C-alpha cells in the first residue's frame, strides 16, 4: 500500500472519530465505538510510521522526504487533537452513565417505597368460656390472627397503628333467659350494641361495621350484663377487624 493511500485511510478514520466525538451523547454505543476506533487509529499510525521509514530507505529524492516528513507531522498533530477530544468524550460519557445510574437507583427506591405503603393490620380473636354479668373489657385470649400485633391479648384492647378505614366485627351467643348487651367501645365511648332478650334459648348475633380510626385510637368490647355462651372448642365469642384503606393522620385540635 502506498503512503498516499495509507494517509488517506487514516484521514478517513480521523474524520469518523470526529463525528463520534460530536455525536448525540444519549447514543448507548458511542463509548464502545470511540474506544474501537481509537485503537484502529493508533495501529494505523504505527503502520504509517513504518511505511515512512521504508520510504526513506528506498526514496532518494529530497523533495519526497520533505513531503513525507510534513505528512507525519500533520498526522501526529491531528492524532494529538483527536486523542484530546476522545479523552474528553470518554469522560463525559462516563459521567453521564454514572449520573443516569444514580437517577435510576433513586427512582427505583422511590417506586419501591411507594409500593410498600403502610404495614398490614389484621386481627381475629376469641374468648374460650362463658361470660356472666358485667365485664368491663373482654380479654379475648385466643389470637387466631394478629398481623401487625395491634391487638393485645393481655388487655383485650386493639390499639390502632395506622389511621384509616377499618372493618370491625364482634359476635357472641346470647340468651338462656337473660337479657344481654355487648358494646363495641372506642376510647371509652360506646359505639354499637349487640342486644339479646330471649327466654330459655341461645342465639348467635354478629355486629359488622366500618369505622374511621386515627392512629392511637383504642377499641374493645364490653358486656353490660347478662350471659354469653362459649367454650374452648367453640369460639362463639369473638372480635376482629382489619385495615381497608389508610388515611393521613389528622391534626388534633
């Protein structure tokens, strides 16, 4: 291959490199292309130097030697310029890549956090024996479900951990000739009654309601008087609820 053809080939690679350096920074293959063409340019430069040395050995005319020397000087100058542009482009590409990765990690964390939401709240508990007379707080000791640990079997009280809309229920078997009232109580205020007045019989009764509760509210069930029937294997007296929809905490007046 002649020196002129070799020189033209290198100039073409230089032109392509200049195009890559000024290309769209969002091009994902730009970094790899820059690296590959840089290697090709360096190899071509080495070959060109070899050709020039061979030319010096075979060409004796002074004007040709001078022309070759000028070409080498020009190519080395252009190569130095391209190297500087390449280094700058590689740095910009790396910085952009790192910045995009950081933004993606931040967005992923934000999305993960938004999907997680508040912790789930479910509880279902029962009392394993009869209840006679007045009972201020029924301590339902059998906890079938207590996800979130918001219900305390030792006190019989559900402490609301998350503000929101809750579905709450309680049920029992009443009767045998005794008027019986069970109440759902919130923070010391009676909300809903379950009443029975049947002579000589028992009857099951269940109350189901929706409540808007604030974080820190307390719920329990009380018996004003009478009799409710249950046993270790029957779980006829029970209490439960779960969070349907979380709401923001309300500011206290």
